[in-house]
C-alpha cells in the first residue's frame, strides 16, 4: 500500500490501483466521496501535470448567462475541448468546451441544470476569481461564507436574479433560491438563510489572489467511468494498492 502520489510516479499511465485507505477528517473524505472516490474504488492513473494553481471559483459564460461555479462542482463537469475530454477545472481563461457529462447524484445534476449547464451546452471559462470571504448579515445575525458557498445562493438584485457573488459591499438582496446538498442547506439554515430572507453584504475580503504560482495535479479515471483531477495535497491522503 502506498500514497496515490507515490503510485503515480512509480506506475505507468493507464495502470490501475484500488483505494485501500483515506486519511483526513470528514471534510476530506466527503470531498473525495463526492468525486466518487472511497475505499474500494478503482482508479486508473492518467497523468500528473504541473499547472496553474487556481484557488478561487470559476467565472463562466454559459450561453448568454454569466455563472460562478465553485471548484468542487467544476471538477464534476466533463467537457470536450477540441476533441479531447477534460473537465471544466482544467480550462484556462478564454478557453471553450462543450459539456459531455455531469458526475454526481440526481441532486447535483439538478443544480447544474438550474445554472444552465447541461450536456451539449458550450461553456466558456472567462477567468478564475480570487478566493473571497463574504461577511453577511441576515436580520441581526452576522456570518461568513466562502465564494463557492455564496455562488449557491440566488438573490434578487435590481429585479434580476443573480448569484450572491454579484452583490457588492453594502448591497442587499432577497433570497429566491438555494442550490446545494444537505451540508450547505444545514449550514445556511443555521444562519436563517432561506427564500424570502434579505441578505446584506457587509464586507468582501480577498484571501488568496487567483493564480500566481504553479502546483501539481494528478488526473485519474474513477471506476473507468469519468476522469477527475486531484490536488497534490488531497492525493497524498489517498492510499492505494496496484492491481
């Protein structure tokens, strides 16, 4: 048994490994499970690349609509880029791709559909946004949300429905919809965010500028169904055994 990072260096492209153990807390295990990776999963090693280390959410153009998508969700969207299948997360600024598949359960697919992301749709990656923390207020309660979480909250701004990320400091909007699974719904419920609630942005603080350095990413195929990319830090927590 060895770390996935070590197996990637030792084995050739196309080699298969089985996940035997995952280190880390519930957050790491939950993130990997959302990608379909858990103990017993078979991974096919595709490649290890050095790329820009993008930290923040993606700003996309889907048809005539601007959409902000967190990295975890972006990695579940397979796109065709000039005949090569990759994921949204691997597109650089101004690159286009046609959606070929969406991984995740029924709930996840419904979220994509509400954002206009569906098979056959052309998506353009406009830019990687800086990582931000939004300080928000609902009634008398103040709390923080990351950019990815904020993108799942839709509010009314000037009679238009937009993602919370499009509110500037000092602006308010009425919640009209929340996209997300049990985790995000529970977190938002705790701070009384629900349709009809009015949210005010008190502050937006950039915590990490969009890409200034490079990082390593490992690409694997999950149970021979779809390809995902894993950051080096996450891949080190996955222990595998060669088949």
